[in-house]
C-alpha cells in the first residue's frame, strides 16, 4: 500500500517513508512526530528531524494531514477521504468517534456560496471526559 501511494504522488519510495506510513496506518489516529519516532525506533533507525521532514513532504502531497491541537503540538494522520469527527479528552487523551456528521449542511451551503468543490473536512472537539472529571472531584 505504502509503495503505491508514494509512487502515485510522484515521491521517492524510501524505506523511511514506508515505515512512517505503516505506523500511521497501523495506529490509525493522529500522532505527534515524537510518537511516530517512538513507534518507528524498533523498526528502522532514523532521527526525529528525519520524521519531521518526511511528514512535511507527505503533508505537502496530501498523504497525511497536520493539525495543531490545544496543547500546541502538531498531530499527523493518514489522509482518509472519509472524514471522522472526534471528541478528545484533554486530560487522558481518550478519543470518542462521532458517527454523525454535523457539517454536511454547512458543507453544502459553502459549496453553493463559493463554488468550491469541497473534498473533505475535519472536526475535533476538546473537553474533559466524565472519568477525568470524577477524578478531579
């Protein structure tokens, strides 16, 4: 999968890019470059700066998405043409997937108003889960 994806985007098919994509696919959630580094360490030797450079290239080619969360960190995830909405606990990092898309109507309105062909969107809500609220009390 990784080789075909890189080739389709006119990118060099390197072992480092393959390993990064493999980790992102395996864990299937947004991860920081440091988290990706920790997961790739047993598989292939590379520095965190190499991970950042590869993620930058993969992001430029729309293979991965980059989002900055409230903690100020950049998170990377494989771009999936199906969108997911999440509710993220800022304390324990638990993630709940929201099945219903609350943005479909807005997306249609924006398309009508601007003429854009919208190809995707992402939405994350941040808060504190019930378990963490209970622990704080």
